[in-house]
C-alpha cells in the first residue's frame, strides 16, 4: 500500500467514525423526546424578548433605595389599570379605570388619582398611540369624582392649582405656516406600524400642539398655540425620519410655582417655559442638548430634570437615552446618567425621571416597561420590569405583546396614606 493510499484509508475511517458518532448522538437526542413510541412535549420558548429576559423585581439594595411605592399604568388596549408596587415588587393596590390610559396618571396633593384616559370616539387622533380624550379625578377605590372630555386632548394633562385642567391638545396648522415648516418627511405607511395608515383626505395636513385650560364644567378659558409662537424654520422638525404630519407634538405640561408653564415637544427637540401672563416664551432648550426628550421637571435647586430619549441625536453617531439635569441659566448639563455602554439604556419614545428625597433618581425606560433607581454616582440600587403584558397601542401586528409604560412615579408612605384617606371622603 502506498503512502497516498494509506492516507485515503485513514481519512475514510475517520469520516466513517464521525458519521457513526453523529448518528449515535442524534439517536440519543431523539430518545429524549420519543419514549415508548410516544413523543413528549417540551416547554416552548417565550417569543417575547422582554418577558424572556425577566420581569418583576430584578434588583434591590434596601439600604440605598428610596423608600416608597411606585405608581404606573401599562399601555394596553382595553385595560385601564393603574398599579402601585412596593420596593419588593409586590402589587399593594390597583385602580380599575373605565378608560385605557391616555397616557398615565399621578397622585394629587390631596391624594386623589388624576388620570388621563383614552376615549373611543373617532377623530384624527385615533390612529395615533398617544390619543387621550378625557381627564378625571378618582378616589382610592377608583370612584370617579368628575371628568372632563376634550376631543383634541393627547398625551398629558394636569390639574391646576385653581381647580381647572391644562391639557396637551392637537390642532391643525394653517396651510400657509405648514408649508414653511422645515424638516420631516411626507408620511405614508411606516413599516413599524407605529401609526395606523392615514386616510387619503388627510394627506398634506399638518398638526401641532396647543395648550388648553378647561374648567371642570368643560369650558375653555385659555389657549396657547405653538404655531403662533414657534418659528417654522428655527423651530422646525429635528427628527430626520419624523412625519411632517406632526410638527410640535407635545408630550408634557407642568405648572410652575409662579404660574408659568413648562412644556416639551418631541419632534422639534424643544423644552419651553411659557409666561402665563404674557404668553411669551421666556426660556428654551433645544438640540443638540436634547433629542426627542420627555417630561422636563423642575428641581429644588432651580435646575430641570429631563428624560433625553436620544433619537436622531445631532451630537453623536448613535441613539441612546440618558437623564440630564440642566441649569436653565446657562443651558449646561449639571448632572447626567447614561448606561455603560450607552446603548444599553434606550427608549425611543416616552419616558420620565423623578428626583427622589434621598437624592437618587427614579427612571422609567418606557419602551421596555423598565423602572430603575440610580444614585448620584450612577449606581443602580433598584430595578423592576413591568410584568403586565398586552396588546400595546401600536407596534405592528395585532398579536404583538408589550409592557410599555408612559411614566412611573414614586410616592412616600405618607402620600399613600393621604391617598387611602380619599376612600372615605
């Protein structure tokens, strides 16, 4: 036998051995599933990525976390539940509201639940996930004390100190102004399914935010319209792939101690302070400091805490979310939190942050229903993932399951005590 023939025989023997081993392994593997001629059933893999990674309480440092209870409302079709969980992730109370969230609720100073709901009537807002339609006040047991409806309401509304409500509303921009608005793309049917398809008659129409102050009886007593105060070019749409359908789409409104209004507009990446007395813009923060931000909130030191979503950043090559504390005197960032690496923390839409009594910050990573608490040094001391899944208000196929949450807020034991007392009011 030649040396070449010997090599071929040796190689054939090796390949035969590998084949036998492979067949033996396959047979062994098959035997795990077929016993006595019957096929056994194995547990299916959960196809929801967020749920598969784990939900409920994920982390807790009881010595460093701020004591209290966290309130949130999952964005699920047909479900109007508002949950309150303790630091251990236990649900300690549930409000059952007659409307699904449009988009969230919070506890008032006297302990009642102020809730933004989504109504079912058909309007131009119906195809958007952020439609509202009603705000109401309810006691601890969910009993509605009063409600106000507004067909243009979306995202957020608050109870003012004078007893009226202030609402984010959407109105049509006059065509002569709309033509001058810079940025955005003509909307068609986005493949993500984020918005339902528009009707042909709505093509070319542009909408933008206006604020409406409404009495409990439903009378509008004050309005402030973005298209009358923003510059179509300077305050144009900064999000590269945002639809021109929505110019200055508001996502937050807040009353300051002096009566001024703090508000936020995502497509234009703009945070504004509006003088209630004159209607003039007295302070503005814009890109590249923020990109599609949400929920600006004043702090005791005069700074403003902002959830900076980070979609289509103008100062970085990739999107990522962060929480920033901005000094309005200089518009400089005084403090920030972002993950390491930065892309580990990202919510393209929604979100909020709350400074807690111990100096920590509670963060809601909305798109994944993830709430976490960080210290001033950026150490995570509490983490919880919303375990309640359902069909979200958008996100593609009808079988899609999500655990999205617009906002999460922490309340002290004393504040919850006041809320419980409203059941007897």
